[in-house]
C-alpha cells in the first residue's frame, strides 16, 4: 500500500512539474481584463494580426497590426500606422505603436500591469 501511494505521488509531482511550451499556436485567441473603470480586450489571430482595445472613463483607444513571439514569454505588438493625420489628433489615440505583452501562462497575459485572461470557447 505504501509503494502504491509513493508511485501515485511521484506521478502527480512529475505531471505538476511539466514544462509548458508556449508558441504562436498556444497564445492565439481573445483575452480580456475588466476592472472598476477599465476594460482591455486583445485578440491575437492565427495569421499574426491583432486588435487591442482599451476602454476607460470617457475614452476608448485601439490599434490593429501584426504580432510576433519573442522567446517564450514575450509578445510584441506592432500597430499599423494611422490612415490619416486626423486619426492621430483624436482623443484616445494610442500613441505607443510598439507594445510589449508578457506571457504569464497559456491562459494569461500581462499588459500595463493588468492580467488579461483568455476567453473560454
């Protein structure tokens, strides 16, 4: 009985220590974070395009562009340049055009010190 217990415990520990490979195929999807006065939404498409949106008190910012993995724990978002100058003068224009998002786990990303959680399908 003691041997069976040790065997089961060993199997559980080995599964818990398993390294999770995170790459383009595992991070794509929709992520959200909602707080008292904000809502973040990030959609990473399989074709390496993305849309990010921030809604705060009386302001909405967003951008679209291409994303890529840098290592296994960082995603670089590169926003497309605006189509016209008027867009850059609007309230809510996202002036940061290159955004770093940290990978916390297969289901969580960190952006602006906020944890975005992957939507369940």
